[in-house]
C-alpha cells in the first residue's frame, strides 16, 4: 500500500525536525540564523508544499518532542 501525500508530508516534516535537531547540537554544521521552519520548507518536495502549514509543523514538532521526552 502506497503512502498518501499527507502521510509522506508527515514523514518529511518529522525527518526534517530530527535532522535539524541533530545539526543544531553542533553550531559548525548549521547555517547561522536558520530556523526550523526554514529547514522544513527547504526539505519539503515541491509537490507536497501545497499541504504544508505552520500548524502542521507545530503539531508534528509537539508530537516528536513529547515522544522524545518520554523516552528520556
């Protein structure tokens, strides 16, 4: 079964947040003044950007943060 566009978008956002978090730990790997939202926008394929919103990014970020906090 193939993933829907929304499911693919959730995967892209989650992955971008994780990569951004790893890069943010080492200032030499992250471009200065680059926000997480900018990073997610750059990582999102054009065909999925139509469904991308700040609310969705916030929702995924909250879920990822909560999940990681529970594992710690």
